[in-house]
C-alpha cells in the first residue's frame, strides 16, 4: 500500500501534462502511485498517460468513455486509490521539488491527521510567481492538530481541493464525493474541513497552481458560473444532515454571499446580460438560507436590496474610491510642495557640521558599514549627532535594526527634510533619493555593499536582462553627489571608478563592518550559535547563495538542501542565508522555512547583522555572493559552488573568473560538493593556499581600524591619522595602516 495516491484528472492538458506527471514521479519520496483519469480528452492527453504507464509501474490510467467533468473524473479515480492519503492534482499544475517528502514528515509528526493543509504559489503564463496571500494562517494555527471549530481561521484559506491531503479512510467513512459542475471544490472542502477531527498544517509551498491565460474557470466567461448556487445548496444540505454542524451556518452563509458577489464583481466571469439574473438568484438563495438572527455586514448587505441598489452601491463605491485617490494625489502634491518649501527655507541656514545622516539598505535600519561607522562615532566623537533615516521605524525596532537610544527620522517627513537640508555629512551604502539636493559644503560618504564580483552600475548597460527595471543614468546622477567612496581593496577601487564614472575620491579605508571580523576573538559567534539553536561543538556550514538575474524572481534552488544537510552528517549544522532581495519572496516557502521548523537546517536569513552570522560559521559555501570577500577576513574555509558559472556571467557579467582564482575549492556539481565535505578536503592545505592568495588580494585594507579611520579622517578631519603603533596589524593590511586615509587612492594602479 503506497503512502500517497495522487489523482490526476486530465482534459485538454496535453501541453502541461508531462510537466505535471514528472513533478510527481521525480520526487525524492517514491512511495506514491498516480491514478490518472483521462476524461475523454479530445487531445493527446490519453496517449501521454498510456506512455507514462508503460514506463512507470506506479502510474495507473483510467480512460472514461465520455466526458464527465472535473469533479466526476476525480470521483472515478478515488475507488482505484490504495494509498493512505489522497492528493488531487490538476493536469496543468505541478508539485514543487521535495513536496511529498515534506508532507510525509509532517504526517509522521502529527500522527496521521484526517486532513493536512499546505501552501501553494500561483504561477502565471507570463512567468510571474506569487505566494498565497493568507499563507500566514498556516503558521499562526500552530504545530498541534486541531478542528475547524478550534481554529476557524483555517477557513480563510482558499477552499479548493488541491491544497490539502486527505486520509483515505476518513474520506471513505464520510462518503465525500465531488458533484458535477463548476466550483465542485466547494461542496467537498467545506464538509471535509468541518467534519475533520484532526487537521494539521504544513507551512510550505507544495503546489504550483498554474493560472493559464485561457482555459480555466477564472478566465472563462460563461453561464456555468451559475453552478455556484447549486454547490452552496449542497453545502447547506450537508450541514442540515449533520446537526452537530449547525453552528457553522452563519459563517457559511457569509462566505456564500461573499463568494457569489465576488463572481458577480469580476468583469470576465459572466456575460453582461446575465448579471442581473445572477444577482437575483444569489439574493434568493441568500434570503432562503439565512440563519435566523444572523448578522449581515460588509458588501453582503447589498443582497438584501435589489440589483439596482447593488449596482448603485458599487458605482458609488468606485466613485468614492476614485475621489479618494484624487484627493490623496492632491494632498500628496500639496504636502510635497509644503515639505519642499520647508526644506528650501532651511537651505538658507548654515550647515550643521556635527550633524551626520545615516542610512543603510534602502533605509531599513542601522546595518552594515554605516552602522559600524555610527557606533565608532558615538564612541570616539560623541559630539557628532547621528540620525538614522528609516522607512518604517516600528518594523526596524521589532527586527532589532535600531539601537534603543538611536535618533531616527522617517524618510520623507518634514523633520527628515529639515535635517537633510542642514546636515554636514551623509553616510549610506545605497544611493540617497534623487530628491535630496547636495548643498555646497556637505560631504557624502558612500560605503557600497562589499567587494564587487558581478557587474554594477554603468557596466550593466551592456546587460539588458540584469539591468531590467534599473535606471542607470539616474543612478549615476545620484552618485554624482558622492565625495568619498570607501574601498577594501584595489580591485574595488578600480571597479567603482569604472562602474560609477563620477567625481568622487576613492579612500582605502577597508570595510567598516569587517572590523568586527578582523578583531574577532574566540567565542564571538557563540551567542549567535546559541540563538540559532546550534548544538555545542557542531561545525556550522553557512550556505549563502546569490540571486540570478536571468530567472524571474531571482531564486533558483541549486541543490536539495535537505540532502546536503543529511550528507554533512552528525556534528554539522547547515545554516542558510538567502540574498536580501529574496527574503520576502516565495523562496523560503519552497521548503526552507519547513526544513528550519523541523530542525533539518537553520534559516539565518532574518538575522539582522550578517557579521554575526559569519562569526558563527566555520565554513562558507556560496556561489557568487559578495559575502565571500568579507568572510575571507576570518581566514576560514570557503567553498565556491559554481554549477552555472557560464549562465551567470552571460546574464550578469563578472569582473574576473572566480573559478580560476577562487578563495577555496570549487565544485561544479552537487556530487563534487558533497565529496568535498565527506573527504574533509574543504579544509585541506590546498584550500588554505587558495584562501591565502585570495585574502592578499581582497582583504588588503581590512586591518580592523576601518570605522575609526572613516570617523577620524573624514568626519573629524584629522589629517595624517594612523592606528596606534601598538595595535596588531594583519600582514595583508600593513600597507593600509601605514598611509593616512585621505592620502590613499589618488594614484592609478594597474589591475591586480
């Protein structure tokens, strides 16, 4: 008996069917059978199914003699299923890699519940991907099993059949079947969810739900949408036959009204001539099924009136919204003029030479190089007034991105404009808004985001895919305000002067945020390791992949993280840190969050300070992330996984071949990566030799004094300042420690 029976109804899906079947049969979890139902499809779907059945004994095909429709095709497959659990997958959708294994683990954890609800992502015909908006419910309900009565918010998720697993014995005992017609999922999912004694959730994207350009119910204009009324009558008939569910009538009544009005509101669902009839039918059903004394709120209230009143309500609502938008635009324009005038007045006042404005990572909070400079300025120059510019102070405080006593100002506010008009210094690792003018006498210090490997700024003009959505000329105009560009090595100096052909002065200060790495003491990463739950004595393998510009969304899973964690073996902890641009997208929902919950690995993406994560790691595995240049300061092993170096350089461009002069061993396939760790070669003498050469080139000016060098020479103007002679200076940084910072960077150097 297999663990899962995947029932796949097929009708006119030949263009998508192979991808669908492959997504099931190529899963790492193999204990599965596929019950494929050919719903008398007029295309080649049936032949494709027969081909797969001949090739794989796990596939069983049922050819229906006549077209029965999606619901009844599913019904035909249920009696043939022998698995513990039923999973319904439409022929144009796909399972995500590792989905079945994640489901199997969750079922084991929750002791085989009646229903397992998981997440999905919408994939669009134009290539976009969007995670299910209310997916937060899956995490909010907790890890224990529950009933719908105990966690009613579970019904706020989309009531479809394909985002759930169903225990086959539970389905058979309940006699659940699909009715004919559109919206056949409604009279299945509501009775199932209300009757289930034990429900569990899996906060992981397991299905890619394909939103086809044509051919699905959401893009079909038809009178078949009237079927929704029959389907809700079936739902209420089920409730009537089960008195213990009577308390759900008000909830179901409200959802029915919302669902029907949603269909009516969509411009492409019903022919215009049928909308009045649809409304009347909905209103009749709404009144007939309304529980006595049930409250009526929101737009559903319109169903108690007539169609004319409903249309008037919608038209007036649209008019109010449009008026509101116009009023908002007027208010914003007026506010902009007021703020602009306010700022202009303050530009007539003298600059405040002790006022320093800080920002990092597009105003997220106190992070990176600007944060290191701010900390050092508070220590050695407390008379300097440092003010952070943030977009969302509450979010920054909750994430620990603002020191408790730090002064901050909201971007765009009157106070921001007043301070920005008079500040003597501006420190940022990302460009300031274009609306910020540069006053004569003010000083802009740009710290960048580390050492560049991939093309940046003007060099992207020859890479149209990588610069999609990026206004390079506007970027360079903002960079024209820079007075100083901080560099950690001569490579960066040459690249920044090429990529940003502006009038700044390069200053060989080293990277201020890397001071913490240069000056690290044994045990500095212990607090982070404890916070991340790393067992004492474990070797921490940090995996930090970068984004891919040639793929929409930027995320490409290079290998199976669960497999890598298992192959590392006992005594190792795999920590994963995604690129910041991927942290809020679907990448974590594709398995990372679920593996973190199960303790298979550690998701360190949300750790606010990447320096802490690097201190906690014993070895870095990356592809082409700039993090490798910072991590090299620690003189710990680095492995470069370059399985798509050719595609990456073709799409984004690179300033040198990292595979030819790497900071450690290079793997081209997952098997090579696994063998490096299994054999221990990741930390052998060759690894150390490669790292030493890499450090000599790219850690050249990182001597642990970068932040103080910036504060003393650029903010305080101390000419000829040098670190204390007694201070230990790494050999790779000796040259930087011997020359005053403002004297550095004016000579032209040959590429190293």
